[in-house]
């Protein structure tokens, strides 16, 4: 059923694309079929290299933000005293579009990978930090009493109480922040690099190679789709209780 | 079994309970009743070893209570079950935390679920259960670790009257079958009388105002008797006295 949904939506998009290609008879919109063929050809060669660079940047940023965001979020969620000092600072920085830091980051951390990774890390990190903290704060002290009274040690408290409690919101935060970070990465990869899917697309454009440009766009959508599907999978496996609770709300 | 001597418990600078003396013998029950905010939960959590005495001592079986005790089971009003675990996962949690091996865990938990008549709820999540079912599951979870002492914090206060009476009778049965000692916190007068062999009445100031013995305890058809209602009225009077004196 779910698989069919992806298939169905892909077909709709391709049909629309094809119609546009027929109606707007200029080179800017290449035929979807030609593009897909070109995509697979390119994938064996340079496209996979560009894509790998982008994936590397996103995943490294993702891992850093998960580690930092979750640990800091849990720490602040559990320690009211520190939270009172640090939260106002977080909320001040939270709404700033992080991409506006790009020039500063490039000056401080150089033009290479580092500044791009830090930029994306900033975007994801804030989302994760804030939602983790909120999830912890929603826990009642009775939850802790309950597991303490059963004699749980710290590791067990994390395993059975803290991690399951933060997971649903964490996944939502990831969905939101990964979409933003792909867009931002696309932008950032146009500066001072010759690798990355963002560079690949813009470079193809400059060379007026529209089929290649669309192959790049196709690649970036597949990357996004892959990440979303992975998040869905984790959600369905580990957060079934959340979907049930939401369903109950509709019925009652 | 429980000996509390001159207990005082504080939250930072705020004294929640003081001058508490409480003694409960093995295989007996007591209920603790008092107005909301008088420190009932504080007292119970201290017995559970979760909160530390500021002054005074708590002994269970002649050993000082310093942290959670293996054979003490705690049942809370609402937040005892974890919403992300199924009934089964919730019930085995206590055993899992004690690293009981899989086979033994399977046998123990299944037999308790059957005994409490909730085996068919096995794969449901707490959000899919009624209030009465949740409380049965909470009791089941505590029983898996074979406690000799049950501490309960207003376990039935979110249930409707009929379900509540049902599950109170059920608890009485469990008590008789398992040689338990029970300490129950409530703000419900009938519950205090129905389930407490001794009834501790707390004042708003966080002290124990009066202790009464309840000769009627143990009769599961007690509610139909006149004695029950006169006992309730007696208790109601004592509780009210506090309001005017404070
Ligand atoms: N964690 C806490 N920090 C500070 N004060 C608390 C805390 N928990 C309870 N109190 C206070 O201690 C008093 C007794 O609380 P509690 O034992 O929960 O009462 P009860 O269970 O009888 O309603 C109340 O005045 C309450 O506000
Ligand atoms: Mg209470």
C-alpha cells in the first residue's frame, strides 16, 4: 500500500513533467524519458561522485547534530537550573535563518567542506535540541518514580524511558530540518567547490546541458525521498503507539 | 514490617510532612487519607525509597530504607504505564530490569496476565485500554516481581464508581492470595474504609492527625452493610474537624 503510494506519486509527477515537455516545446524542459536514461548513464560516472559529496556532507552534519542535539537536549530537559540560563539564548538564535551565517562561516572555517557541514549542522541541531528538550519536559516525575521504583539503573532509564519518549518528536524534527538542509546545501554548494549535487546542477545549467541538469534534479529528489522513507520506516517500527494515540483522538 | 519514626521530608526549604509515625505489620493493610496537597504522596514515595528523610527514620523489615527495595511494588495513579510499550512489554519491564532470563520471564508474566484476566490485552497499547484495564495491567506489572509490600498512590481515582468498586474487590482478592502488605494513599473516604485495616488521617499541615482501626476490613460485601456507612461518616467527621481547626 505505502510502496504503491510512492509509485503512484512518481507516475503522476512524470506524467506532468511529460505534458510540460510536450506543451512547452523549448529545450529548458527535456523529456523525462531522455532524462532518466541520462540519469542512469551519469550515475555510473560523475553524478555519483557529486552525489556522494552531498550525501557525505548531509550525513556528517546529521550525525554531529544528533549527538550534540540529543545530549544537550536531554541535559537541559533534566536540569531546570541550566535550562533557565541557556534556553533564552537558544530561542534567540533559533529563528535566525542559519544560511545567513554562510559568509561568516566561510571566513572562519574556510571555503571547503567544513563551513558547509557546520552550516547544515546548525540547521538540524537547533531543531533536534529544542524538540528533545521539550519531549523530556513533557515527561512527568511519576514516570521517573515508576521506573526508579523498579530498580532501574541509568542505562535502563535511558533505554526504557528517555529514548522512547523523545523519538517521535525527534523524527518530526528530522523531517523538517532535513528538507531545509537539502535546500541550503544546494545553495551552499555553489560557492567555492567543484563537487556536490548543487554544483553539478548549476554547472550543467551554465553549460546549457538541460538533460544533465534535470538528471541532477532527479538525483536530489531521490536522495530526499530516500531519507524520508528511512524516517518513515523507523517511525512505523518504533513509534506505533503515537499513530494509535493520534487515531484515537479522531475517534473520540 | 514498616516502622516510620518521627519522619520529616522536605522539598528544598519547604517541609511537606513532619512528625510522622506509622507502623504496619506484615500481611496487614493501611490507608492514608487526607486533603489534596497534605503530603500523602510524599509519604508514600518516602516509603518507596524515592524521597529521602530530612529527619527521622523509615525501616522495612528492620532495615533502613535508603533506596528502592526489591520487594516493594509501587503503583501510581496515571503515569505508571509507559505509553510506548504494549501491555506485554509493560508487564515484563520489572523482570527485564532485573535481568530475569527470557524463559522464566515468559512463564511468570503469562501466568499473571492469565490470573488477572487480561491476557487478551497482551498486544494493546495503554492508550487503547480503559481506566480499569490500565489499572489491572499496572497491578500485573507490579506483581510479576513478587513484591511483599504494595504501595499505591491514588490508584483508582480516575476510575468511575462501578469500575472502582470492582477493582477494589479485585485488589482485596489479590491481597488475600499473595500474602501482601498494602499501604494505600487515597482521598476517597469509602476507599480508605474498604481497603484499610488501619486508617491514617493526615492534616493539611502534613502531620498525622488521627489513626483509627477498622474492624470491618476484609469483607468484600462490606458496602452493603450499615457499619460501612457509619464508619465512612465517622471518618468524614474527623477529616472535617481539621478544616475548622487549621
Ligand atoms: N517536587 C516537589 N517540589 C516542591 N514541592 C512539592 C513537590 N512535590 C510536592 N510538593 C508540595 O508538597 C506538598 C505535598 O505534596 P503531595 O505529597 O503531592 O500531596 P498529596 O499527595 O497529599 O496531594 C504540596 O504542598 C506540594 O505542593
Ligand atoms: Mg498525591
